[in-house]
């Protein structure tokens, strides 16, 4: 696979529940480097751009409200970029399945995620699923100069 970059978002439910340190303590031992980190206030436009591939799904609007923090009273996420050999696989192995109930109990989502009222998944973080998604997402959340190394082609304009 080689070296690659991946995006991780610690979502508003994790921040509300004071799980930032727990999440970081599970990611830190991996053989990846943290090359970008910032707190980002999430507006509707950014949330919709991030979840653009899910537009049209019946849960799309609630997903946008979730990422914007409307459901937890926290209007920001912690955005992180990791880089290294098979970074996407390494991160996703520790993060676990998207649905917390399907995630192995020793993963972050399996240990701390839950299904909330109405069956809404509160999976506490996002992790890019493949290189194409990671490239698109990192460009949404970070400017090239915000990263300690430049793992992606520079954006134009």
C-alpha cells in the first residue's frame, strides 16, 4: 500500500462526553504520524460537503445536524490528519465498524459508540475509508500549509 494520509474527526458526541483523551490514547500508539490537528466549528455547508456521498439518504439531514453539533450542544469537532504506512487500515482497525453495535468491543466505536433515540448512530468519530475519500476529505478540512508534511497534491485556487 505505502504511505498515505487519512482524516479522523472526533465528533461532537465524543467531545460532549469528554472522550477526546480516550480517543487520542487509542490512536497514539499506532505506527502513524500526526501531521495536522485543529478544532473546527462545523457549519452546514462544511457538513454537507463532508457527507456529500450520502446526500439523498433518509438520514442525511440528521447526520448534518449531528456533525454540526446541534444534537449535543457542541458546535465543533477535532479534525486530525495522520500519515504513514497503511494509515487508513491502521486507523480503521482501531476505530471499528461504523455501526457501534457491529463494532468489536475492543475498538473505539465498540467501546464508546452507541445507538441513540430513534436508532441514530452516535459513533463518536469519523475515519476515512479509502485513499480517494481521504484525499477529498483532507482537502475539505485543511489547507496545505496547515499540515506538517504535504501528503496530497496542492489545491488550486
